[in-house]
């Protein structure tokens, strides 16, 4: 789908010659034009298709232009209505504006003037839509963490994001739970021309089928039990931007066909509505399933799979990028916290079946249990502190851990010498309690009579 779509315009006038003149002019200007010769016919079109602007004659047989204006504002509140009349009065114009008309023109008028007003009406409608999108996006929480990692596998991911982000194609993001698929989606969105528009996220696994359909496509009032008001779907909220469908492998088959249609031509309908709506959304899909296997097993449509898998990114699990663990720990633990080297070694050696999400949870637990903002091995979850990963392999120390231990031992020695071996003052200077200091002295085999100098 393209980044922008033509303005959808409805022209309503019972004068066939005048209506035809307007239709030809606006089509030449690139508008998508529908027309109707009566208010009743126009209302039928409005109920089936979304319009950006409607140009409506005030006086027609049957339903008047004011009556049609009122009904359009009820069915499509975002549609901007321009009223035309050959016998208008100030009172009529005031009434039209009260009912929500964008503008009011008396015939005859230059067609250039009508074209300018129509363009302005479209721009106001777009601004109103963007304001609503902003409110929807602000109401949804966004993760505060950014992508972190300097390992070779993460460098490959960054390069792929740089290449794929600026395109407008659908991308499938694969990886185990907790690897950061949503962060990759946000990076792709920020690297695209859609970055100023919303990125909206929905998780298929978190919602039952009926609610998932309503969330994605919206619903009309009374469409089902509990639908007490009309609600726009996330495809409409994301119009002009991107939509991340997380755990897309969990999507029911009945919704897969509806999703495929949106991806093919941007067309969709709210639940309980006959009105055709068009949206311009870039799809980002995420899954921890093997989607090729899901297609082979008949649980996922093959045509939809190829549509969402124009390009795929696979996020490596944390056990395949252990060099990044010290960086991640540094990010998730504030700078005024200290992580014992032995604890860091355990964190670096564990296999993390829950990946980065599990690491964050383990660090949050450790901060609750730690004394004096000092995280020790005892503060880590038992499965991490034991030094065995999920396969029972022993903990492996890394050069990074050894270097950190050397730096910490040197710092303790310097403070001890400055405080002339006084343990209480040394502990205070290091921001530790005395028990933590004694543990470090034992760990680094520091003897005060030897290292602290003459007292």
C-alpha cells in the first residue's frame, strides 16, 4: 500500500449536468469520486463506504441537504460536508454550520473556489483523525527500554532494520518469547517514512476471537452484546502508520481472511457494518511459532503467510548473545547500584529460557532483596545463582567478568588505604554495610595488615 491515498469525495446534486461537471473536474484532479442524485441515494453510499468530504446540494426532491448533512454526521462523523445552494439565506447558513457543515457556498461560484474549500475540508478531517490517533496511542503504554547489544548477531539485526525499515513492506519478526520482538518493530517503524504516525500494537494470544475482531476492525453500536457504542478498530487508529500484530500465529482462521483483504487493497468493515472503509497501514507481524510449519499443518493460510513474510527478521535468544548480558544488566540496574562480580558471572552464564524479559524480572527481584544497593549472588533467583543453565551446563566465566572483578578489587584497596584500614568508614565510603564489605574482603582475599599500610 502507498503512503497516501486519494481523497474520497461524494458529490450529491439532482442537477445531472452540474453534477457531471463537478465529477469530471475532481477526477481530473486525482480525487476518488462517487456521486448521487438524491439524499436517499447518497445515504446508501455513505452507509457502505467511507468518504473524506461530501459536496451536497441544499435543495433536492425528497431528503433535503440539511437532513442529509445531519445523517452523514451521525454515520460518518469524520466526513466534512460542504453545502451548496442557489437560494441561501443567512439563517440557512447559520443552521448548516450549527449542524456541523464545513462550509456553505451560494451558486454560482468559481469551481476553483470549491476545489480549494474541498482541499481544506479534507485537511481538517485528516487533522481531526490524527488528533484522535494521538489520543489512542497515548492511552496505550509503550515500553521504556531500547534495543541493547553489541554482539555480532545484534549487529546483523541492526543492519537489517536499517535496510528494511525505510521500505513500506510487511515484515515478519520471529523469535522466542521475551527476545524483544516489539522493540524491533518499534525500530522498524522509527526507520520508516511513517515514523510521525502511530505504531499500534495488539497481541492475538491475549484476546478471544470475538474481541480480537472488534479490536482490529472496530464495531458499530449494537453489533453484539456489550457493544454499547460505536468503536473504531486499531486499523483505523493506525491509518497512515504501522500496526504490529503480535503472536499472529494465534490468529483464528476466520480472521485471517479478513486480514488478507486489508493487506491486499486496504479495504475493511467494522463488525456489524456494511460500510466499506479504506485504511493505509504497514503491517508488522511477530510470532514465536514456526510459521512454515503452521502453514503446512493447515493452521495458517498460505496466501496470508506469503503476504506478511515479504521479509523476515529472526531475533536471537539471549543464550546466543551472552556478550550482551553485562550491557543489559548495566541498562536495567541504575548506576548507583553495584552488582557483585560473582553475581554478574552467574547472570552471564545462565541460559535464560525466558530471554531478556526473564533477565529483567530476575534483576527486579534482586533489587528488592539486596542490601545497600548491592546485588550479590544470594539475591538472584535460585536457578540463576546455582550456576547451571537449562541444560545443566556449568556457569562459564567471561573475560568481561574477570575485568570487572579486577576493577572492583582495586577500588576497595584504594578506599581502604585512604581510610587507613577503618572498616566502618570504608564501608560507608563504598556505600555498603559492614556485612557486604566483609564478604568482599573474603572474596578478594584482602588482608588489612598487608594491604592497608601502617595505621
